[in-house]
């Protein structure tokens, strides 16, 4: 027996048992999860129709494919285009700020054409043409009463309307660039005399052509119509000159300015109808008065008598020629 101070011998350890397959149940590594499907295309993405590449052919499968394991977990290949590349990038300078003076100015410029269209949409431009036509009829009736003063009034009116048209076009250009202001009309009125030289040149040219045409018509009427009075021939020639000044090519500026004047004075249909009624009565009175009395050649009182004597002299000269 061992003594009191000695160490007891160790107990015998049984031999280890051989490992069995059932002992490893629950200790195998987990299988890899299935692959994640690619993301669906965004609302603004379009599939690319370009030429796609092909994967290189591999005659011998890899170890994982031969073993039957699924592919390892990972992100899908980047086959879809970047959605951010198809979207419009924000402009430089930060997000839109409605308090920005530049943004407010751009908004006002965008609203100006719409305001002008809304303002002009309610104007009866058809009645404005009727009003201008009635003014022309009244002027022709006045020419049948006093031909020479009527021509002077027509030439002066065309000159003034042409100057006003140039000033109004300048005002419209300024309003388009910087917007309407309260003093634009006053500034245009003060600048109207500055356009006098150009308006005078154009009016003199067109008036000279119209007067030449009227003189030719007067000669034809005097010598081709022996029974017609010289004063009546002068009146018809004056009406032709007025018609050419108001309707011939080059008269667009006066007619355009006349429409602007009607739009400023009679902006509504009711007021335009009242103006048509008043001008129609006035034109009818002038035309009726012109039919009751012969034309007056004031301030050239002896013009008709001179033309009558000229026509008589020409007929006498022609009568002296044998065979005529």
C-alpha cells in the first residue's frame, strides 16, 4: 500500500470510439444561398440593343460545376446601364429658388407673351378693318367734294401714321426685351418726331408715284371723255390717288398703325360696333353730299377752266389735221 504522502495512481482511460457519420449531423457548413435576380429596369431606362459579347467557351467544367454546388453568393454583373446616366443632371448653381431674382425674371419673360395673347385675344380686329374702310369711304366722298384738300389730308395722314408706326414698333421691341412699363407710350409719343425724315422720304416716294398715276388717269379722262366736266375728272383722279396711298403696296405701315389706334380707343366689341355706326353715318352723309354738287377745285379755282380750254385747244388742233 502506498504511504500517506504518496500520489494515488491515475485511473485508466477507456480507448476512444471510432467516429461515426451520424455524429457529424448538424455540424456541416451551410449551403450557399441562391443567386439574387438582377434588378428590374427603372422607369426611364431603355435596354441597350448594342452588340453583346459572348462568354469564352470552356470545354471542361470547373470543380464547383462538377460537384453540383451552386455558384457563390455575390452581386450580379453590371449589365444594365447606370440609371443616373440617363437622368438629366441638375443645372449648376444649386436647386431652383423661387426667390432668386434671375428665376423671377425668367418667369416674367415666359408670362409676357401669354399676357399679350390674352390681352389681344378679346380685341375685335375684324371690326377695326371695317372702321378703317369706312374712314377710306369718307375720305373718298370728301375727295368728290373738294379733291385737292382731300389729297392733302390723305398725304398728311399717311405721313403721321407712318411716323407713329415706327415709334410703336420701337416701343414693342423694348417691351419684348425688358417688359412693359408705364411710361412707354409717353416715350414713344415724344420719339415720334425723330422718325420724321424716314417717313417723309417713303411718303414722298409713294405719293409721287400715286400722283403720276393720277395725272395719267386725268389726261385719259379729259381727252377720252369730251362730255365729262374737268372738275369731275379731277375728282376721280384725286380718289384714285387716295386709294393708291391707302391700299397700294407700301401702305402696310399706315394701316397697321390705324389698327393700333382703334385697339387703344375701342378695345371691346360693343365700342367698336358703336364706332362703326357713327362712322358709317358720317361716310354716308359725305357720299350723299358729293352727289348733289359738282366738285370744287379750291384752292386752284381756275384749274377746271384751264383744263376745259386745254381740251378745246387740243381738239381744234386735231381737227385741223386732215384725215382725223
